[in-house]
């Protein structure tokens, strides 16, 4: 009887190890706004100009910033040349500050590097609008996982 219990316990431990081996997986979430989804989907096609336009053309804040679109397009294009084409992305769950502000981090897997995108959106009377977006390849500044 004792041998049977040990066999069952051993099998249970092996099953637990098999299902928990490897790094912890963060919960993935959908992009929080249509602009974030459009940006990431378009960036994955390699069209950095259209990707940046997907965010900036939809935002009253960014539309009023002279030269900002060209500067961001140049930065994203230069990064894409260094990191290689974007292969996939995943977004973390949305962080909310009250009912008026949200932040979402999305990680983009490029051929040579992973970069973290940060999107901050402000609630307008009729929709969300991207107030800030930017990226970093500095892993030490990325949020901790689970």
C-alpha cells in the first residue's frame, strides 16, 4: 500500500513540475484602443510612416505638434533598421489611473531585439486619445513580471 501512495505522489510531483517548468507567462491582453492595435498591426508590415500616422492623425494633441510626426517616424524607422522587422507583439493588461487615464505596455518582438512600447491615453468626452507613446530597448526599465 505504501508503494502505491508513493507512486501516486511521485506522479503528482512530476505532473506539477511538467506544468510549471519554464518562465512565468504574463497574461496577454488586447490592445486597449483601436489606434494602438492599428499602430502595432501596421508596424508589423514594416510601414513605419503609416504606423505612426495611425496614432498621430487620430489625436487632437498630436495634430497640433509641428514636426512631431516626422520626428517619431524617423525614430521608429531607425529602430526598425537596427532591430530588424517586427515579427509579433503582445500587450499587457491596461493600467488605469482613475477613469480618465490609462496606460498600456506592449512588447514588440523584432528579428534582433524586443522593445517595449508605452501608450498613455486620455479620456475625451467621446473616446480615448493617445496622449503619449514611445518605446525603449532598455530592459532594466521594463515592468517586472509576475
